[in-house]
C-alpha cells in the first residue's frame, strides 16, 4: 500500500468535507439523502456544547481560586509567616522586622498578634478573631487593595478603638462610633484562667469581599492585642510580603530569612518558625484543587461522549453509503486513501466543533459577571411581577462567593482544549475510517449497479 504524500491530502480533505457537509444529491427515490448531513452538523453542535462549560469551569474556577487566594495572602496570611515567642522584647522584634524588610525580594514585613475572644454588644454576642496589627500595615498596598471600607477607617488609631469585619458588625448590630465589649482570658493564680473585659469604640467596618475570610475580624492595635491576649492561646508572627509570592523564588527567600535568623542569634531558639503561604493554607487550597479537578473530569467526560456521537454518525454514514464509497474505489482510490478521507473528515468535524465551542466559551467566560447580572435582573423582574413581596435573588451571594468573579483567561488552556478535542475526534474516527477502507468495488455488483 503506497504512502499518502502531502500533496495528496488536499483532494482527500476536499472529498471528506464534500462527503460529510456538501449539498446532498436530490434523489426522490432515496429521500433520506436530503437530510444525510444533519448528523454531522449535530456532531459539531454536540462537541461545541460540551466544550463551552469546560471553558467556563476552567476560567471561572481559576478566577475564583485566584481571587480568594489573593485575598488570603494579602489580607490575612501574608506570603511568609515568621512565628515569634511572646517573650521577645519589642526592641528586638522591631530590629528583626527591619532586617527582614531590608532583604532583597521582600516588599514589606509587619507584626501581628492573633487570638480568639468573645465580642458582645447590647444586641448580641459572637466569637471573634482578634487581630492585633501594627502601624506598618498602612504601608502595605496589597492589604489596602482588597480591603473595602463600609465606614470609618481601616486601622484603629487609638488603643481603645477597633475595626470590625462587616458580618461581625452585623451580628453585633453595631456601627461606626458604637461601643463593643471584648472578652478574653487572662492568667490567674495557680494556672487558672479568668475572663478579662475590655471596651472598644468601633472606628471602622471593613470587608475583604469574601465572608469566609473576614466574618469574625476584630482588628485592634498590636500593643492592645499583646496586653489582652493570653500567650498560651494566641499567636505572634511577622507577616512577610514578597515581590512574587507565586514564583519559584519564594523558597529561596525563606532560606535567606532563615540565614538572617542565624545571624541574629535566633537559630534553633524555641518559638521561632518560618512557613510559606502554601504550608499555612494547605488544606484550603487542596480542597480548591480537588473540586476543580472533579469539575474538569466531568466536563472531559461530556467531550468524550460528544466525540463518541461523532464516531457513531461516521459509522452510520459509512454503512448507509457503501455504494458511493465503492464508486470511489472503482475510480482508483486506494483503501488507505478512503480511510484518510473519513479520518480527515472526522478531524474537520471536531475542529469545527472545537473552534465554535471555544469562541462561545471564551465569550461567556469573559462576560460572566455581566451575564449573571442580566440573569439576576431578569429573575428579579419576573419575581416582582408574580410575587411583589418576594425577596430579591442574588446569584453571587457574597455570603458564600466573591462579590465579583475575577476572570483569568489562560491561552495555554485554550490551545490544550482545542488540540485534545481535535485529537479525540480524529481518534474516534479511526473505526469508521477502517470500515470504509474495507469496502471493495465489488459492492457495486452486490447492489446491482
């Protein structure tokens, strides 16, 4: 069997497209010919429809994960955390903080004390995450970028002032200027713990745009946190921001900070430990990755099903048009060339489906926020007409999601999806292509031609 040369692919490709998508021959004795091409347009549509949700899952989930990750890194965990012992003096800590901030690749270094307390007001009480921040946080552009202010300031200026998270303020029923009581534990005699009550004025109400992150924030000055929180239940650290938290240089920078600790005489001292953001929030980001993987797997199965539909359409076509294929063979078309016609035709069908699905999927992903807003407005409009007293619907409820989806378009993913889609379409076309190559010119005699 002779090899197919590159110059022979063009006529074979043309024949494949003409067979599958060309205008049917009008034959009143065989009315099925009038609709014989609809199966392939259906296959194109099936592949397109299966690819659209895959793009939405990829780009929307990437945007969601990236948006949530950025908020965690910039407003809570930092890029690196250097845990400190509570017994460390303020002067020593500030010197260490300055030394770390001066290292290459470090954008900022700020001191923080975290602990748990009970916040109470005249309208209710709830648990609170007490965050003691120092003044240097005001120079952190990443922190300020993601913090939304509902009122007041984003940092307490006095020792008796606090900044509350949006949903903590709602749970307590307080606003800027109101007073809240913070209950923490203090050491007493013989190892006993007694409650300590402190009254704060609400200086501001803030949100990161993600409820799971800031629902219980009770932000005070670091000096107040050191005074109120118990060392046995609180955590003190230097939050370090780097130039590139996602780059490969993060671990190298961590090694540089470890060397800095050795030079300062803190190497091996109990209470000092350094962790990257990947270690701090490992379980959270593992959950994100596993959820995304499951969604992609489901969408991939949908593409495979659509490709199998293409194989079924091609196989049915070969069976129903054995005579036409036999005529081609009688004109000197080899079995290998016949197989190539249907293989190229199947690949072309997959290519059309992938291109159309990619265009629609990218468009929907890029304008997903506007599309969701339009759907939400339409639902609420209909709801008001049918039930004027109904509550408005919020598709992106900030109680559970980001208030706006950050879209992350990755062109590498697009190339991979289109390439895999075409490859799968060509792969499933092998079976009908082989069937067509086995049809001999003798089929004409069998059908009385």
